[in-house]
């Protein structure tokens, strides 16, 4: 494989995943192509040794797993998230004023707002429509440069380069067209009809929507040796992709007795407190149903959890070349220098001595480098997946990720070689198991 082969595939994955719904669907299609069976939470699960399965919740969170041929040990879980900071379109979105039409939006997640200006933007998401006596979901992606948020010329704001506070309700409304242009809802239904001409709908059929404005820029490689990759949604689509790739590659290891679980939550960027978020019962419910399908009672299920491990995979802040003072004085991570192992004294990150030791063993086995990340003691970090999911499923957990610049911008940056390393770690992780051999002693 060429140096950027995995990143090229990641770029394609991200391009097809403008929203969490599209990321889940792209994952679903890859799993179906690999012979996995989709299960429904509303139906009984028929699970057999050697079987391959996946389940979705809300169309935006997904868990895929394989059942070993022998009696299962524990669960090896790698969690990431599908969402990213973005602009969500409100109900009744068209604002027609001054012979222009803008879209009414609100900010989803902790976004960097200034980089949204003067970029090609489009619309994607899902709609629910009235169909055949019921309702059905349609994914939609306008797939063209549809919108822009134009900056105010410096001639009209001479203080623009001295720091300007942005008001999303005023400054971030994307321009759709002139005052008499086609409405957004009409454009969306037209696109749905183009995509599915045998299932045509009209605007009046739309009963609800989750639509977003997203950045259209394609991923690109840059740097003196083309060592970096930049594009939207790297946080956290890069980890979701690496986990999936490693999960599928680990099928070649058929002697492992653990149950590998590729897990992608939604809504991490807004606190994970939804039914499909890391703080929900999604993981707990899925693991319980796997155990029940294998004929395990409550005691056997708890024993399986005691033999389990989780990697919470979400990107971390690389040392910024223009702001080195923002990093910890010792634990500085850089793009292209290996996977980031994240620590936090207040357990915003869940890594402790045990889970760090497990990750170091796995990294050595995979032949990949590790870097240690901690925040400055006077800069509180944000929470991620591991500490929240641990309220529902208490297993040893380590937080890992890729070193990243421009986090929460509509154009983020990572190192290309780090994607290779994360895939290798994921493959090794999913091909491993963990057992306690005595108090404080384990085999991995």
C-alpha cells in the first residue's frame, strides 16, 4: 500500500458521511457487504457461534460484533462517535429579507465559528415523510455547492482583524439565493425524487427533518512531504473509520474467544445524553442481549464484563506551532508521531495505570508508536466517550485518539501515518482478549 492509501480511503469515507446519519449508513453498507446481519432492537435476536451482526439506534449510532466459535470470554469494545460541530437547520428555515433568502440555523456543538465564512457549503441530513399509510426515513445530501456565509468586507468593519464577537443568529445565516429563489424544502424534496424516482414525494409529505449545513471541501494532503491531511469532520470520523477498518481486518484471527465490538455513538459533541449517546443504555442493552442470546444468565454476563476492555477513541489536541504555551510543558503530542494516549486526573479521560499498561502491550504488538497527552493543569479538558459510557458499562477503559490541529473547525488536520497506526492498533485490539489471572495480574 502507498503511504496515503488508508487516508485516501478515509477521505472517501468522510466525503460520503456529511452527517452522523450518513456515517452510520456508510458503515451499515460496508458491514452488509462483509456478510454481517442487521438486527433490530424491536425484534428477537437469534445469535449463533461464528455469527456476525450489527444493530443501529436512531439511524446514527451503530454497534457491530462477532461471536467466537468457542465459548466467549469477554467483550473487546472500541468506541468512537459519528457527530461533529455543525450548523443545524431550524424549522421553517427560509428567511426572505432584502431580496435575499438565507437559512435559519443554530450551532450544534462547540464549533469554531470564524472558519465557516467564505467556504462552499451544502445541506444534508434526514427527513421523515408520509408514505403508504405510515412514515419512512429518507437520507438526503444535496451534493453540490449550495450555500455560502459571506464575510463582511473590511471596509465596513475596520476592526475585523482585532477580534470580532460572532452572533450565530445574525452573522452565521447562510445565503441560499435571491429573494424569489426555490425554497430549501422544495430543493430537498426535488433531490430525494432525483435519487429515488420510483418513490416520489412532494414538500407537503415532509413530516419532520434533521438537516444540517456542512462544509463541502474535499479532503486534501499537504505539507513538505504531503504528511498531513485536512478536511471536515476528522473529529471523530477518523477514529470511526480506523475502528471499522481494524474490526473487519481482525476477522482473520479465528482463535480469539472474545467478542469484538465496533461501536459508534452519536451526540458526543453536545454531551452524549441522548438515547444514542455514550451516556445512554445503547451499549449496555446491546451487550446484555448478546449475552442472553448466548444463553448466559446475569452472573455469566457479569463475568464476561469482568473480562472486558474498552478503547474510547476520540482525537486529542496536537501541539500548536504558533501557541506552544497552550500545551502541557512535558506531555506534548504532534501529528505524525503516533497514537495519543490521554490522561486526566479528574477522569475526563479514563486512562489509569492498568488500562495504560494494556494499551502499551497492544501498541508494542501492533508495532505502533504512542504519545502521552495531558492538558495543562490550568486548562480544563472536555469529556469524551469512556467516562460517560462507564456509568452504564463499567469495564477498564483507556482513552486514545489521533493528534489533531484545528479541532472543531470545518477544516481539521491530522497526520497521515497516524491513521495507519490507529488501524493497526484497532486490528490488534479486536484480535485480542483480556483475562484476570490473579489480583492485579492479567493476560492480554
